């Protein structure tokens, strides 16, 4: 990833927010903080690293997939359990099975986004933490 010189001797990752505009990176103290942020919400680690644009590229699709998967899950549950609540035996219809099968590709895409965000957070975070430590030792 290319880096840009900010003119004050510090280097920030490409796509990072310019300093002084109220959106400076949070500067986590440890790699574990970055990993936990990114593990709970893909894109949060990028925001913590000061990469708002890249963070949005992970947050927006993750949010859309979360809503889509949740809606499909409720639709499937309604199809399966509504007859049970009416006293009929448990039976999974073909339509409910199709909804269930439609979840697997979406879950795969969500997993890929999550993994990509986590790996990117780790790689960029290691470099930024190392740079911060070098700056502090000078």
C-alpha cells in the first residue's frame, strides 16, 4: 500500500484521513485492540487506523449483508414454525428449504469480508504501531 508524506515528517497510509480535520485515528495501544475492533465489526479496525474510506468499504457491505441474512432467517423461521404454532407437526417445506439454502452464499461472502477486514487491520496496524514506537524512541 502506498504511503503519503504529510509534510511534518510523519507518514500515513494511503486513504488515511488528513490530520486536523476532526477525524484523526484513535491510535490503539496494542494489536489486540485492533483485532477486537475488527472482529466485532468489519471496518472498525480501518477506522481506528485512520482509514475512513477503506473502513466504509467494509462496514457498508457488512451492514447490508447483516440485514439481508436477518430478514431471510426470520422468513424461514416463519415458514417453519407458523404451522407448528397452529398445532401441525414440524415440517420443512420446499420454500423454507430454498430460503435456507440462499443463506449459505451470503454467509460465505460475509465471512470473506470479515476475514479481509481483519487481515488488513492487522497488516496496517502492525506497521502503524511499529512506526509510532520508532517515533517515540527518537
